[in-house]
C-alpha cells in the first residue's frame, strides 16, 4: 500500500474505540422527525470541541420555498428543525473544496417488541452494531467525522475548504439539504456517505409524496347499503394507482439508467387513518402515499398525470363520483438524478476505494431518493453516495457491518487527502 494509506489506516485504527463510542451516542438519540434538535445540538458541540466553526440554524430561518427542489410541508414545526454546518477553511486553499453531508433524521422504530434489542440502545453482536439509524445513516455521519479525525491523527489537515453538514428532513422532503445551499454553501463536489455497501451510488429516482383525503356518507352499520364507507373507497383508488405503477414500470424500460433495475417505480400506501366509530360507516379516510416519479418527467407533469388517474378511479365509486377525493402534495417532490460517468470527482472516490479495498468498486443506482439531487441537479455540484455496508434500513433490527464501517472511514480519509490535498497540521 502507498505510504499515506498506511498512515491513514493506522490513524483510523488508533481512533476506532472512540469512533464506536461516538456512533453509539449518536444512535442513542431518537431523532425522528420533529425531535432531531438534541441530536444536532450534541453534534454542534462535538464539532466545536474539534475547533471547527459551527453554523447552527433552524429551517424556519431560511427562505427557500421559491427554490427548485423545495418540498411542501405539513404536520411539522420547522422552528425545531435544527441544521448544523461546520466550516473547515484552509488558510491558503490549494486543492479542491468539498461538502461532506449526512442526515441525522431516522424513520419511526415501530413496535418495540419486534426488535431483538432496544432500537436506541445500540448493541454490538457478531461484528455488527444494531439500532435505529445505525445504518441509515448515522454510520455515514460518523465515518465522515472520523475520516477527518484520522487526518489530524496522521498529522495533516485538508489543504482546501471542507463543509461538514448534518441535516434533517432527508427521509421526507430533503429541505434540510436545500437549506444549506440556500444559505450559500458551495464546493467543487459533494460526497454523501449513505450506506451503499461500499458501491458508488450514482443515481436515484425521483419520489413524490401525496395524501388522499376521501369523504364518505356515514350511516349505522345495520343499514350500510344506504351509506358509503370512505375506507373501502380508498382501496379502489389504491388499486388504480397500483395499475398505474405497473404501466410506469413498462415505460421506464427505455431509460438508459433506470431500465437496469427491475420495476424501479415503487408505490406505497404507507399510512392510513379514518372513521370515528366501529358501528358507523366511515365518513372520512386519509392515506399517505409515496410513489416514484417516472425518470425524465417534470414534476408538474407527473402530478397532473397521477391526479388524472385518481380522478378517473373516483368515477367508479358512487359517492366519490360526485364528491371527488382531494390530493394533497405533502412531502417529497423530488426529481431523479444521475451523475454521468467520467467526472474527476468519481475517479477520486474510485481511487480511494481501490487503494483501501484492493479492488475497483462496483456502481449502483437506487429506486429511492437521497439528498444528492440538490447538489448535482440544481447547483451543478457533482454529487454521489459512498458508504458502509449493513442491512434492514427502515426495518426491525437495522444493523451496520463494522468491518465495512472501518474500511469506509479509511476510504473517506484517503479520498479527502486526494481530492482536497493535505498540508502539515502545524500549518493548519
């Protein structure tokens, strides 16, 4: 291995115990939507303790509703949505600047009885760490911080500017990432250590959230034939969207990238609520849904097409035909994004992986979404994802593979040294 690689690998090893403890603390914060503040405040203090200048702000302080990529918001308080950016500025920048970004928001943990161990009390078993968010993506946040710590331990500092960003809202809107751009942070590239199993994640589909709001005519269940059931009416609309999804997956087969995936257009009715009384037919129902956007389709055009599918399905319902359902665009309104091959940025990430792992990395595209689109699609900052391995993101017993985690940290440190250059720490 090259001499710098030996130094960085040794530095990661030297800090390994502290890195595991840091990740355990990070996972212990139940940073679900609306409750990320304590986690972000802890991170801000950790950054400050490293001597990094910290910009801590909330999404309520940032004007961004007019910007491309902004997603509409309901059911959350942005005065509590804390974002953190640390600026590591080189006195005389020599290399290329970089954004390292990760999200701290996690999805709800679900019934605790379904977990083998408590989701916010991380445990290590058989070379894996278990806990909600340990894989997606507090591992990545930790890896990028300790990659920079490894450089310091090795006696060097980045020779160009680095912005270390920890954001919220990645799991529902992406507005946290957008806020950093609205606030003016720019760099020559953005690396997001989402958990990719150490593959190069170059592209993601677009994603759209929407809420179906459905009315019904309530009657006593003993005479249900004289009323309607809003919950049952919702199923008819869901079936129509499922059929639309199958059609979209046929249309995507002509796309140069996403045709490589089997059925990349996914639809999910993820949350349903409705009715007031078990012996009354429901007068209302709401269904929160997620659907992938057909790649290459403008969001406004896709919303129009999806709304037409729902309207046609409503005509088959005796009540909804005269009382159309409401479609509320609430959450992700995300375009697809692909970093085309050939960039110097991707080449540097590939070199770092090959140096550490001893083999060329594979690449992937994802039938889901990351924050990468904001930097690459809207602000011409090449962006991709590269992170550790593990499994069960959004599921029970989510876990991180610790060997991959260590190797990823070394690869990130190696990439930073290559992309940004290094200078002696004494000159920092």
